């Protein structure tokens, strides 16, 4: 394992252990009030970190499933994407956010906990070589879990990531 990967994993674990509201005292499955942000705030955060986003419909309307919207995204989810970009050094392109059309549930896209990232060799290698394989999801997607507890599901043509926290931001 590369030294950078070890140090990154260590930093993510420490961040998770000492972040308020997560870590040792609160599990990844405990729902808590999340700070919601606007599409404009999220895109500003992503732009500052060099994260791109795209939409099959070329739009950002939360009510249109062909758009990619960040309206009502959890701040911790946006920060988690920023932490992933920083730790991995990979180019990240978000292809799915809070827009309608995704599965529902507490930790869903619509509730601001998930982002979809376009498949790229760098990101796939980072996830599979840094995080822990935890088996397949109910729909058959293989999953890896970061030291912070965030879950990366390989859905074939993209990564479906559930950010329970900001991943050590």
C-alpha cells in the first residue's frame, strides 16, 4: 500500500473519530439534522475544489430527473466530495445529486446524502485500494466503506456514494 494511501486513510479515520456528531459516539446509521445548502453554494464549493458536474439534460432543476441538482444537498455531503477530491487527487465529475428520479429513503439523493460520480480509473483504483470491501448491496452493487463510514457503491457506470459525514473535512 502506498504511503499516501495509508496517510490518507489515517487522516480520514481521525477526522471521523473527532468530528462532532459522528465517530465513536454516533454511528453512521444514526440520522441527525443536516445543514442544507443551495445549488449555488454547492457549485461554488465544488468549483473551488476543482470538482466538475454534468447533467444529461444540461440543467439543474431538482424536479427534473435529467438534471443534476444540488438544491437541498447536505453541507457535509459537499464537504465529503471535497475531502474525496483532496485525498484521492483524482478528477471528480458529479453526475447525480438531489434531483428526482433516484431511490427514496433516509440516506438518499433526495435527502441530500448521496452523490453520483462518473466512473474513472483513478477514482475506482482509489476506492478499491484505500477503502474496505463490505459486500454487495441488495441490488447487487459491490460496496466499499471509508474509514469515516461513508459508503461507495459501484453501480457499473458510476459510483453511488452515501456521505454520512464529511469524511474528515
